C-alpha cells in the first residue's frame, strides 16, 4: 500500500482577486476503496496486526462509516477476517433489507465483514475495558482498530501526508473527525505553517485528544463554526456549494468532511481572514463512498442530490 497523492491547483476568481493560492492534496486518489486518511491510518495498523500474528481485525463505526468501508476492503486485501461493531441495534432486525438499502454496509459485507449491531448506549462503551473484554469472549482474539482508525500508529501514518514540497504553503487545512489526521499534520508541519482543522462534529472534546498526540505544538487551531449542525448534518446551502465547486474544479467533495472544510476555507477567504498573497493547502481526506448513502437520504427529504 505505497502510493502518493498530487496537489491540484484551484483557479477561482474569488482567490485571484485576493492574491491567494489554493491547492488541494488529492489523497482521495490514493486508492479506489481505501482512500484518503483511511489509507494513511490503516497502513501501520495493518503492519502491526501482521507482526503480532493476528488474523482478525475488529473495529467500530456508524452505518455509513468511511472507516468501516475502508477497513473491510483492507482486511480482504491483506487476508484478515474483519468484524464491525455497528452503532444502531435496530439494524439487526432485517439484515437483508439493511444491505439492500445501505451501500456502505453492503460493500463491507461483500468484503466478508461480520457485523455486531449494538445500541447507541452500548456503543458509547467502545473504550470501556470491560466491554472490550466481552468482545474478546464473543469473538476470540483480534487486533483492535479504534473508531475512525485513530491511534498512535494512525497518527504516524498521517504524518506522511505532507512532503518536503508542501513546506512552501502558509496554511494546511483539513477536516476533523476523531483528530488523528490533524495530529499527524501538526507533527509534520513546518514551524512557520499554521494547521487549521474544520470540525465536523459539535463539541469541545477534540482539543485534549489532539494535544495528547502533538505535545506542546502551538501551530494549530480548530474551527468549530462549519459543522452545519453536527456530524452527517447537511442543508441545501452546503449541497449547492459542493455541486458548484465540483462544476468549477472537477474535484468531488463529500458532505460530512471535505465539503464542510472547503466551504469553511472559501468563507474565510471571503471574509479576508487569510493574509493577502498567502498560500493554502487543503487536504482531501476522501470519504466519497458516503455520497451514495447521503443521496438516498436527500432523495427521501426531497432535497437536491450531490454530484460526483
């Protein structure tokens, strides 16, 4: 799983008028099924699982999780059995119907992943040692990959996103879910660079997690006003932005992470919060597999669909 991504320059009038240079690092092109930050996060975790002689990977995620999708395929590729602990015990009522309607779980299932559907309250125990022990009792020995794939090995992988050539940028921008990707970027960024994280979830719980992975580094900031109501929340304004951006740049964005990040970047540009003549590198963390499932929900709500 050794691949490299490319930086794609963005040509928009709103940028030219302010002398701002914006490029997108196309991590979404790393792999068709293990794209973006999932590719980076799983790299060293898979090596660790192999080195310790594991044959099974177990992880956690929601019903439309990019992580569940990516890990299922990575496991199949590397010869692991995979188990997904999925939030939402109601999904266990009719698995055949769920697989028909849910493209993420259908893909994971086709890769051989076994599911255990748990209630939301039980899911919140995912870091509780007693709950983990109960999973060992149920499934036998396995290599545990945390929700979203974030741990020290994932951070190490995400440090490899930035290259020497990327040190020329003033700002590194990234969407933030569990904090692993931004932690890797902070660790690798140059001293003169500022890392901006666009939070996809509500809350103030990520700072401590990021600090644990980055030490006393000061060159980062979390922006919390672009979550559009919380994880997986979306409205017509964001849909319109994603579709317009795709039409103008040919770069597809997902509605949970990269769409919100890019909306935030362009909003900050309009507000002149970036210095004139500054350069910005936006990290495309993938997540495009989730668009199909989101479009199913948008169709039910009679909202415009996302084009990719």
